[in-house]
C-alpha cells in the first residue's frame, strides 16, 4: 500500500513537473513570441541594427543635451536590472531627504535659470529603480536646458516632447508618459548639435 501510494505520488510529481514546469511555459513563451514578438524579446530599441536599450528599462543620461530620467536606486550602477528595487527609505528618513535635496541641487546647477520646483519624479526613484518613463511635466521642465545646450528654440524641443507623449493605458489607466530613451534618440536624429 505504501509503495503504491509512493509510486502514485512520484508519477503525479513527474507528470505535473513536465506539464506545468516545462510544457506550459514553452507554450506561453511560444504564443507570446508569435503574438507579440517585440515585447517577448524585451521591447528592445535598435539603432543602426544594434540593440541600444529597452523601452522597459531606464538608462542613465547626464549630458545636458539629453533629457534625464528618474534617479535610480539600484547599485552598484544606475538602472541595474539585477539589483531592481526601491531604496526602502521612508519619507521621514534624513537620508532620503538629503538625496532629494542633492538631486534638486543637481538640476538647478544644470539649469540655473530654471527657478521652478522640479517635478517629484526627477528627485525620487521609482519602486523598481528602473523606470524608463517620465511625465510630460518632467520633460517640459528640462526643455530649456536641452534647447540651450543644442542651440535650438525651446518651442521646437517642446513640440518634440509633445510628439512623444503616450496617453494612459486604454485611455484611462495611469498617467501620460514619455519614454526618455526614445525622446533622446529623436533629439539625436534631428541633428541638433551642441553650440558649446
């Protein structure tokens, strides 16, 4: 009786492992690859036939000619997908307040003429630390710096921002966003060069 139950349990374990651990994941991966090939491959962005990033993971930009994304809380380098996660610093933690002040000061130093308060997402990391998007307000906040660094009219940069604005999911879920990497690639493709 015991051996019969053990054999049944082992058979069920092997069958469920094959079905749910191998067959089902392969089926779902295959269907996703056929139905959504770009997304299943990581939503990669290509330039000159080479992958340069993903629409799903932010990148660190520090050049004043580019838009900057949200700060990343990952270590040892920013936007490290292997270290994804928030800083776990609470809103009253002095370390978080110091980081926000430092990020705000960095934004002011990069654009001394901009006296507007920076949007909160430009001084705080997202929960994952990998957020590739910013709000239209955060992009417009940086428009004057980018325009000045590239020697173009700020209205042209604002128009490019508006052209890259994505609406909420299904028209009502979430907020409008702009993918920072895609916006910076569009800037570079226009051929606007720095004046300094």
